[in-house]
C-alpha cells in the first residue's frame, strides 16, 4: 500500500454527513465485492464513531431494537395523555363519521413522519436497506410501533370498543398522530 500525504486541518469542523456522502460515492465506484464490503464496514465504523459524541450532529444509520424501544418510549410519552383525555374520543367520533377526513389524518401522519425523520434535518438520517427496496425501515418502524402502541394502549385501557370498528379505528388514528411524533422524536433525538 503506497503512502499518501494527507493534509489534516485540525481546525476544520468535521461533518460526518459529508464523510458518509463520500463513502457512499466510493461504494458505488469500487469494482469488487470485497472492496464494497470494506467500504460498508468503514461506514459502520463511522456510524459507531459518530454515536460517541452528543445527541445532535450524528449520522443515524440502520434501524434496530434500540431504535424500536426508543420509539415505544417516545410514543408512550406522547400517548398516555391521549389515552386518558376525553377529547380523543370526541375527535375519533367526528372522524369516524367522515371517512375522507380519517384517511386524510392517517396520510398526514405519515407525511409528518417523513418530514420529521428526513426533511426537518434534526439528524443526518441515512436510509439503510429499505423494505421492499423503497420504504425506509426507520419510517416503517416508527409508523408501525406508534400505531400498534396506540391500538394496544387504547384497547387495554378500555378507551376503544372494537365492536364498533370504524369508531375504534378512528380513535386509534387520533391517538396515533401525536404518538407517531413522540416515536419519531424518541427514536432520533438520542441519536442512535
């Protein structure tokens, strides 16, 4: 391996996002599978190194059990007030009678998740191995964990009666909206 002169400017701000951009470009350029695996291993090492700093400015890469647990916690923090608040049922009843608004609320919830996770730029979140090649695992995980937590919490606490499925689903969607925000923030703010 040849030696190279590298100018290390210690006063410059190190941007992990730029490093990941460069590594992703390199991954596309390498010719052999062994070299590609080495670049991917370097990306994993860089992600681990970025986790050792504070909560902000890290590169978030991948989605694992820790992210899922953070999402559940964030979801519960935002969801418990929704489960005990009577207004959730009132809004749910309103939306159950207006299916287009109910569907719009669900679509808006997903759009808000995309905004929090990928647009608002709280953290540098990288899409790693998307589900079915197009759906980011983090988006799917945060949406699913918050929706499931909403359904379980409202059912367990007797806030929904599944003998009236449209009303029950509407109540769950109403609770899902803030719970998804909590799940997204709970997942990305610790920076893992």
